[in-house]
C-alpha cells in the first residue's frame, strides 16, 4: 500500500463499449420519464426493462476493470487502483449531489414528494455534503418519501455498489483463478435466478434503500454481473461482426424496451426474462462490442459522443426527473400526451446538462487530479 505508483502504459480501450454505455444511459432516462406516467406500476411501464441498464452497467464495469487492471497488479498498488477509480468516478458524484440540492426548489409537490415540503435548508445541505461522499444515509434521513439512500440524487445508489465491487475486486477476487472465479460467478448467478423465480417481484428492480431487503437486492444485482464481466474479460471470448456498434446497440435497445412479461400472478415469467438478459444477452452484447470496430467516421463520432456523456448523463439526470415528476403530479398530467412531449424535452435537457458538466467540470477536474496524484 505504501509503494510508489508506477507509471503505466496506456491501454487501448473498447470504443464501442463506451458508446453502448451511452445508449443504455439514454434508455434509462426515457424509462424514468415513462415511469412517472405509470405511477410506479411496473406492469404498465413503457420501455419496461430500462431498469436492467444498471445490471448492464455492472457487467460492463467488471469487464472494463478486469481488462484495464488484471495484468497491472505488482505495477500498481491497491491505493493506486483506488485513486484511479476515485478520480474517474467521484468528481461527477460530487456535482450530481450539488445539482440535486440546487434543483430541490423545482421539486416541491404534495402529490409526488409530500415530506420534501417540510425539509429544512439545513437538512438539504447536510444531504448534499453526505451525498458528495457517496456515503448512504438511513431511511430516517429521507426527505422525499422514496426511502433512497441518496435522496438528492437517487441513481447514486448504483455508484455506491460499484465502489463496493471495486473494493472486493482489489482486496481479493482479482486473485481468483478462472476456475474459482467461475464457481463464484455461478453461485452468484444461482442466487440471482432464485431471487427472480421465487421472489415476489419477478424483476431486478430495487437496491436504493438502506434496509435489509433493498440491500439484498442491491448485492444480488451487483455481484453476478460485475464479476461475470471480470470473468468474460479473462475468458476473452469476443465476437467479430461487421457494424458491431449498430448491431449491439439494437440488441441492447430491444432488450431494455421489451414489455413486461406475465402478469401479477405469474411474475416468475418476467424473472426468466431478466435472468436471460443478465446471463446471456448482456454478455453477448459486450462480446460483440469488444470484438467489433468502428468502420466509419460518422459511427466513430456518434459512439464517442455517447461514450463521453454516458456517465455524466446517468449521474446528473435524476434531479431534473424529480422536477418533471413534481410538475406532472402537481398539474395532474399523468395521462396527458403534452406531458410526454415535455418528457422528451427533459431527455434533451439532461443530455445538454451532461455535456456541459463533462466539458466544463469533469474533464478539467479529472485532468488536474491525474496530474497531481497519479505519477
């Protein structure tokens, strides 16, 4: 832990995988827009399986982390690994928490978030500071009524779990042989399948509250896909096809958009679909993306743009979504087509905000941090 951090040669990265992360991030925003109009009814949700984008992100992160660091241990210390991951992820966590606090004024709604109307400025500032550290807060500190561990910026819960996965990888799982890692991933997969087929939900929705049930869902969602991604990277099974970016993007969009399968009396049917996505379809998409190349300049530009905004978009869009939800509920526009048009504008505004955060904040801050702390 006290060794100097060695200079590491830059590795080529999988550009298509960056672009796919952006595709999934945009699907997430559309999912959240329509979630407002479904009033939390998972059976009526349009773009129904958008929640699985989180599980796709975990798989993708495990793949990329293993590719980037598996052969660098010895040249890099654990602390060096943690610093690189913090520099990559934490600046946007901080700005996401700040945006969440600044947007609270536009989110007041006795219909959508009754407790928020009585929240004090002091409590909001405390949550902003804690949120910037990514430390989860207990349900007792909730100010919105959704029991989120990060009430100002809900999606930060998945970053909290991603940090846990990075720590687990660094402190021991990186040392697993392929055989041992395969057994570990298989056991995690069986746990996930059992939850999906035997549980009450029949889906992988959840993980954002600091209680026993939600933490179980969060770890179930995290452990299999992240370490399946690590295993996939080590196995090295990639698929080479033409137009890989477009094919993999199309498969991803279809997988995340397909309607709910089964009804409330047959939730296991949707559980089978979720398991199929996480165990088969998402690894297939990553294998195609990792094995492909960007043939045209136009495709390169599109993929690069999507990759660049993917993380800023995911971690900054939800404060806007809270405001949209409050507006819809305050004006009783749940079934109004005009509100859907505004929702499309919310997607566009979220992309603009993400790009501004990327260029004006994230890239300069990360460049400064890398120059100061990475030798």
